[in-house]
C-alpha cells in the first residue's frame, strides 16, 4: 500500500528532473548511457530521461568574439599590435559538441593564430588601407578550419592597428613632407601660369603702342590716389620722338 502511495510522487519527481525547456535559439545534444542520439532536440519541451540521459545545451545565436591584441610583424618588418572582432555561429550542434572539446575556445585560438599568419604576409600600407580585403581573407581561412566543428564564421573585422611611437613620428614627417611637396607644386604651377599671362600681355603691348600709353596713364592715376608728395614719371621715348618731330 505504501508503494502505491509513493509511486506517483516518484513519477512526478522523475518528470521534474527529466523535462527540459529549450528556447528558440537553443538545441540539446543528448547522450544516452554515453551514446550520442542521432538528432539534436528542441526548441520547446524536451524529455531527457534522467539519470540515463545527459543533455548539452548549444546556442545557435551569433557570437561576437573579441580577439585580443596580437603582435604582428608585417612583410616590410614593422612590428604592430592588431586586434580584431570575429562573428560566428553554430550551424551543427552535434559536431560542435562531439568534434571539439570547447568550440568557443577553439575558435578563439584559431582566430588569433590566423590573424598573425595572414597579416604577417601584408605590408604596413595594406594593413592600414585595405582592412576590408584582409578581413575577408581572415574570414575565409578561419571558416575553413572551423567548418569541421560545425561553426560558421560570417565576418572578421580588423578593429585597430597600434603603431610604435617611432613609426607614428616617421609617418607624421612623411605626411608633412607630402603636404609641402603638394604646396610647392601648386605654387610652381601658379608661377608658370602667371609667366604665361605676362608673356601674352608683353606680346600684345609690343604690337599695340597705344596700349602702352594707356598703361602709363593708368599708372599715373593709381599713383595719384596714394597722395605722394613727389612723383617721378619717365616720359616714353615714343612721346619724345613725336614732340621732336613736330618741332622740326
């Protein structure tokens, strides 16, 4: 009689231990007496037969992994520190549990190793100017290595590149030299254009003597506006010849 009374409580207690609720983004990998069941369970209410079953929860959401700064020596022998961000998610829960002990740690180590390897083959200028292309290369290589674990790497972004102080000063001097170079080129181009304009004006005045006289008169007007007490103005030779010709 006592067994009949206790049995329902045992069943209820067993159900409480065996029923699991999985969220929409979760899947359950179940081992029964150490043997893997063929399909992942979930989402929703799942029965895990305690104590013969063991359940491992796997999240299918995208994981944002911050790769710590890595010491990288570029192809042109410049030592820099580079950190990146890796976006990945689990596509096959069973492989993520069975094929690797800890897929989060394994993906992190793979990202760090690949980061040093790929960026070490690039020049410093490429590392600073072509981050998107290098990020695509990193994503492709990391994804190939994590695919057997059921992990899909969707994006790798190079977040920051820290240069040594000496390199920063050298790059600042180089940028300043480039600015001075452009300024001198622009100034030289302006001088060349001005000389061309002056040459054209001289040729025009040479063929039009009257224009020279008008220019002299304009100069007199400009000098008179400055309120100078004494004005010394050379008389054009053409005018002198004209006056002497009339007296003869």
